[in-house]
C-alpha cells in the first residue's frame, strides 16, 4: 500500500484535511425528526452564513465576509459525520433555501432547532442572529445558547483585518449564564474540571493543549472547527471564541438531554473521529526514563525486569539518542545492533520498544540539505527560517502540514527504526511553532529564556502559525499514523498494531493510534493533584488515549527533594503517583530523575530503585494493572465503538442521581477535580498529600438499582451507601479505590 493510498484514506477530496471513514450511520433511529432542508444560505450585507443540519441533533454553521471559501480550508470534522441522518452522503456546501436576514427561519434536526432573531431594538423585523434550542420530551423548547447581542455590545459575529491580505480575525460570541458549566477545552494545568470563568489562549506549548471542543451542563456540545490560534473565553454572560487569522468561521453545535454526557461524547466522536483499539501490549506497564544512553543499558534493563520478576510491556529510548537533530536515527556507536537489541528485549521480557523523535532539524543533520532543497522545512515570515534552539544549535522544524515532508520523515523512521524492530514512536516537542515551550531559546540559560522574544511567526505549507498553527501537532500525529498504517497494511480506524506518544494534539486526535500525555510536569504534590483534572478535561474533549509521567518529569528547583530517588520525601510522592497510574488509560513511568548516588549515565527510574520497602508496593500495582487487563480492554472497546469516556468526571455518571455533584462541580471542589470513575465500576481518588494514613472520599448517590450500599472499598471489602463522605485507611500501600458490583465482574470485564 503506497502513501498515495494512505493519504486518500486519510484525506477527503473536498479538503486535504477533511477526513472521513468509510463507515457511516445507516439511518436515523425510529421516531427521529429528520430535517426537511439541506441548509439555509443567508446573505447579510457583506457577510454570508451557511447553516446546515449536521449529524444527529446538530447544525454546522459557516460564516465569512466578502470572499466565499474554497476547498483549501482546513477542517477537522467528518463530512458526513460517522453517524447521522446523512446516511453516508457528504453535506458539502449544499443548501436549498436563501434568505437575506430580513425574514424569520427555523430549522429542526432531531431534537435541536435553530431560529433567527434580530438585535434588541430592531423594529424592522431583522432576522440575522442565530439561536439554538432543544426540544424536550413534552414538546417544549429550551434555549441552549444564542448569539450574544444585548443592546450595547460588540457584534457577536465580529471580523477585522489586522494585516495587508484578505485573511481576517474573527470573534464570535454566544450567550451564557452564571450557572452554566463548561467541560473539555483540551488540557491546561489549572485544577479545573468546570472551565467557567476561564480565558484560554489557543497556543500549544509544553503541558498546554487548548482545544475548542466542549460540553455544556445545559446539554449541548460545541466544536470550533479551525486551525487558527486564538482564544476561548467563558464569562458569566458571554462565551467568546476568537481566530487570529482565517478565511472561514466554522463551528458545529449539537444537543442531548441534560445529563446525558455519553450522548454528547458519541456525537463529538461521530464528528471528529472514533478511536481505534490499542495494541494489547500498550495496556500494560510502559517504562521510560531520561535517558538510557546506549544499547548496553537497555539490555541490562531487560535483564533486571526478569531479575525482579516485574512485568513490562514497552521500553522507551528517550531523546538525544541521535547524533544530530533531524537525523531520525540512533547514533551508531551507541546503538551498534538495533535488531539484536529489540529481539533480545522481546524474547526476554515480551516488551516492545519505542524511540523518541523530535521535529527539529539542525544544520549538521544528514537530512538538512535535502530537506531545504525539497522545501520540507517550515520557514518564518522573515529571516532564514530558524524557529528555536537546542543543544547548542539553532533549528528549523520539519513541516508536518506538508504531505511530502511527512512521507520523508516516515521514510527515515522506517529505514532506521521500524525495519530494525523499533516500531513505536514518541513524537516529543510536537507542539508546533517554536520547539515546544512558551518561550524562545529553548535549552539556553534561564536568563536568556526569560527574554521576551515573540514566538516565531512560522510559515507552513498549510498557512501561517496564526492561521494554521493548531494543525501542526495533529499533522505530526498523522505522519506516524500514515506510516504505521502503510507498514502494517491496515486502514485507519482498524485496531492498532503499534502506536505513537505525543505531547500535543488537537480536534479529533483520538482517531490516531496515538497517546497524548500531560507534558513535562514538576515532581511535587501540587502537580500530581493537577493531573487529575487535566486527565478529566482531556476525556471531556474526546481524548481517551491519555497518560502522564508517573512521578512527574522534572524537579521543582524550589523543593530540594523533588525528583530525587534517594530522598524519602520524593519516594513517597513517587509511590503515590505510580499507584494512581494503574487506573488511567495508559500506565506510564517516565522522568528526568535526580539522585545522591549515580551508577548509570543518568539517574535511575526503575521500579526497584525507590527503596527496598517500596519495591513490593510498586510491583504490586504493576501486577494489578495486568490483572485489570480485560477490564481496561473493555473500556477501550467501548471508547472505540461509541466514544464512551474511559476516565469519567463524576458529572458524567451522577449528575442526575446526586444533586450534590452539580454543585460540587460548579465550584471545582476536590471532590470533582480529584475523584473520577475509571470506567463504569471503579471510583478512584489518588492521594495527593504527604504523610497521610487516611483519606476522605465522597461517594456519589447512585440509582436505586445499585442497592442501598453499592460502594465497596477495594482493600477491606467494607460496603457504603452513596451520598456521603467516608474516611478510609490509606497506608502507603493503598490508594483510595471503591467499586460498584463484584470484583469478579471487573476482572472478567463483565461490566457492559
């Protein structure tokens, strides 16, 4: 299967970024109110709107001033959606009704209605604003949101032209209320599950993956379908999303009954992509550190896993294992026989291997000249195209938005890694723009990094950093997806044989065989607690393939023991962090450790180096992860089939059975930012404070079908009623975990 065929499967004809699976809904469910119009084309002065029924219970709205869009606009949603009344037929730019903003129109799709209205004080009968309603079971209509237009306010569809060309900036606003809650928006290190009150810059950098996909407590979902950088604002009266530079505004909105968040997630994944099923090995223990320096260290590592009788499913070679950035090959003198190494590791431990790659290319790379000649490197709007620095060199990033550049990258990975037995890839620094940080001069002194240089104004094949910067990490994931699908002769959406690990992503990243992790976090208790809300926001965005660095990645310079494997304070933090990873989608260990006694190229990070008393605890959780293998696999299967979330904020399952949950979520209390369901049966609450031997947990009220005492504490088998806070013993050996139903059903995956 050649790259052309892969690209044809990945990229739809209408736009090179409008991806569609072959599978589609086969018809609306019985009783579904099918739309009787293909769309409405509204002329509003120099502005045009196209409103179309889209998917189940949804609408797609596209708006532009002056010039009509063409086929070059970047899109992350499927046309047609994977499920919907379209029955597999693309919607395109179809419409059958024209209006000019002077006449009222209403259009219904399923249980969602769009209606027009005029500005406050408009006595001429204007109908140029949009409002969205849900039809309730009794036939009444509930307002979901409308374009925000009080008597004195900026236009809710606001355009301006900051540069000399046609591309414009856009600011669109919708009404809200103080009681609305917002879930999703990608990931930020903010301790928030409810994003109400947040202002989020849509610029990707390390630990920060802002993505304009969210669910509302009012019972609707929203996708801002744009690759442009911008901002999301969730105020008390107005929600606003901006695009810094674009030629089209494009969004979808869809509804579900209040509290039915699985319904909304199913629609999000029908619009942006269903996740494939991950390879079985990835559901076990994934091991890494910064870094194993050579082949000998990896061979000794494999031997030690056998020696300590600890299972492992993936062993990772981290960054700077290459001679130069952009070689995309292991340095030959340090890794002399890669096929032997991968075969040895596999035979001894059963583990697969993964290697890190960066998008950066330095002048000394064997690939630099050819990539310059072929136009495969990103450039800048001025200067020679260097975008950042690392390890003593200024660098340029390869252009992931260019299909030829992605093919070139995969050719190097295939030749230098895949064909030699390393078939999984860690696409680090994948954020786009600079080299992954929110500052320039990466890797230089703190003083130089502190200088307020602007982030680079990058030029890509797909556009500028301002207009297409959000595409970069998505396209970088696509590069590995295309290569792996080509190598394994498989189609997108089919089960994954191998996978990638990315520090960034965007709308629909779940469609790839690609994990997203929370970035280079600090090794302190506060950061551990922040990761819970981060993972729950990732899930609400539609990203089920989420993970993190167990123990945190880097030391906090203000905490002397941080990340030091020989200090008892850090050992305690590490055990608490590692035990929690048993109950997230992927159990992954990684970090740049410090130590008082060093016996390897870098400080150790293996399960057996955190003290003799802690090794049995760590090993027990790794083994528990394998015991939970059938359960975890069942969770991923449901995520694949319908988008059903794996990590589940408490509002997902209990907002209708426990009125406390809505109130606690609104306030972002620890109950809702530190507790969650891992699938349908397991309630998890990681310990996020030092030196504790007990922990308080709120047990939500469940439906009466679960009995009067549905919650069982994992470690004592004591049962509890819902709707109360209980305090349970939590020695270092125990993370607070409760379950619904029998443990036998969990281990056998008899839970759906």
